[in-house]
């Protein structure tokens, strides 16, 4: 067993699996604490290095492309402190860090683990159900559908469409960008109907606009990862595009009194259009979202 214990976390290697456990210290980001322990099988690793510095060094692990739904969903955009595959190492523990790195590299050579892409995810991602409250609303995923409940501070256009329910079979891609405090981020669920639509996140009823607490909004990566882990692996796409996947029926059921709710939302949308809040294009797209959610054709509604 090769193991290193630091304030930010622990890496333990038993010859076949690297167990990465976040530390209990309050400096450890909320995302790492919430994501919890990660068991990385050796066959998912492409390399590991120890980078010494004057005061504190860093252990850094590289995973094979396509091995981890977390890396697939976040695209390398996690802040360094929240990245589970980086461990800050005190200078007096540099020898231990080097030993752990050498043991993992030696095992990679012995097992002849390839460095190339994988044809399936080798890590499971976070368990479901998972629910996160962000600055724009609450997003939940139960393994079969995504639900977004808008906050009172969400844009009027989003609130006019009502809660968004998206069947997993309708999702073709998940896009995620963290907010940095100075720039907003977003979590967007791309469906076949919206693949060519690029409304700004603050008005897109399939996207959460991340503008508030960076610490809290970073947790939306949990949902992004859980959904990504259950989508077809990127290696199954003949052209690298998610658009070849079959699509299931629309996933937004009408609620009790659905007809009255539909008319009210269309009326609110029409007022936003007449007031100049929505452009013609935005009005048309949002109207189609509302009608689609209630099982109506895109040409109905009687509003202009």
C-alpha cells in the first residue's frame, strides 16, 4: 500500500485502485467534500507526476480520455482547488509523494495500461438522485429525468415557461461552465429540439444561469456529471456529435389545470414580446418550448 495523507486529502494505492478521499479541513472546497471519495481503477490512469515547489508541491494525475464522466462534463474547467486529481503536498512529505507517484507509474508499466482513449466510462460519477440549489433555481436528476425549478430571481421568461422536466432520452449533450465571480457560468441541457438554439443562459429555459455564490454554484457540476455518465459514451458517436442518438417523446407533462396554466404562460410571454423584452426570435423559441411542454403543436396558441 502506497499512501499519502495531507490536509486537503488522501491518496491510497493498493496496486489496482487509487482511492482519493477529500480531507475534512474547512479549506477543502464544498464541491470536493460533496463529491466524496473517488475510486480510480488503474486502467483509467494515463500518468501521474509529482511537481515539487519551494514550499508545497503537487501530485497530479492524468486520466485517459473518456474514462471519467466528471472530466467529460466539466471539460477541465474545474478550479484547481476543486480538482480531485490534484493534491497539494507539504514540502516535508515530498518523498512520500514521489514514492506514491513511482508506485502508480510502475504498476502502469507492469499492467501495460494504454494511454489512449477508452471506449466506455471507467468511473461511475456521482450516485442519483442528486439535487442542487443554484443562483438560478434548483436542478435535480433522478436517473431518468432532469427537473429545473426556477428561483424567484430567475428571468421572467424562464418563470413563464414553468418548471422544466427533461427526459434523459431527450438529452443529447450537457454543457457546463463555472462562474468565476467576475463572469457568469451556466449549466445547459441540449436536446434535439434545442441543439441549434443558443439563447443566452439567463433566458434559456433549458439552462441554469450561474451568477451567484461560486462555492454553491460549483455543485451543479454534480448534476452535469451524473447526467453525462448516463448518456452514450462519446466513443459511440460516429462523427463525434451527439445528434445521432434516438430521441424519446417530450418529457414535460401537463399538470392539473394544464390548459389554464398554458394560457396564462402564453399570455405572459406575449406581454414580454409586446414590451420589447423578447425579440421575435426569442419569442418564437420560448413559445415553442411552452407548447412542446404541454404536448401542443408549435403553431398553436394564437399569440403574436
